[in-house]
């Protein structure tokens, strides 16, 4: 397997995993917690209620865009802001996500994966809309 093939597969796998996670979290807010319930939770952790709505929309649309590979770098960067917000909510709860109210390990890990997605871009296996070059120069190994 060439370096370019490994790079493109890595970008694809990361996009699919990160995008699926965002879609799932966005749909959880809509279908399980409801948007009004999500807004109440946002207020309880110090965010204005109205921010629940754009965050949910960003999670769902951004997740789909990542899965498809549409403007991957810009979308991952925008979603990083959501993860920083989640990290701020869980920062005082300790490291482990299994701690009461969830620790910050999961949000931190997802933030790092979003940064890696920004660095990698979308790779070759996308719907074809890119904000910048998405493949590395060919190299040996």
C-alpha cells in the first residue's frame, strides 16, 4: 500500500468516525433530549439557551459534511468550537468520562481528532468539494 493510499484511507476513516459521532450527538439532542430540553441543559451549565439550537444544527450538518468530505478542514475547524464548549462543561469533573457528570477525556480526545482532521483534510474519497489541497505530495514509503 502506498503512502498516498494510506493517507487517503486514514482521512476517510477519521472523517466517517468523527462525522458519525457528531450526527449521533446532534440527533440525540433532537430526538431524545428534545431541543427545549437541550436548551435547559445549556442554561444549567452556563450557556445561553439559544446556543443549543445552532450547536445542534452544526453537529448534524457538520457531521454529514464530514462524512461526505465537503469542505472537511473548515467543517472540522467549526466543529472544534463545539468540542471546546463541551470541554469547558466537563473540565471540572475530572479526567474519566465515567465520573459524575462526565469527565473531560472524551471531549479532549474528540477535539484532538478534529485537529487531526483539519491537518489531514478530506483525502481523495470525498464528494469532490474541497477548500484546499487534500492529498500529500507523493513520497517513498
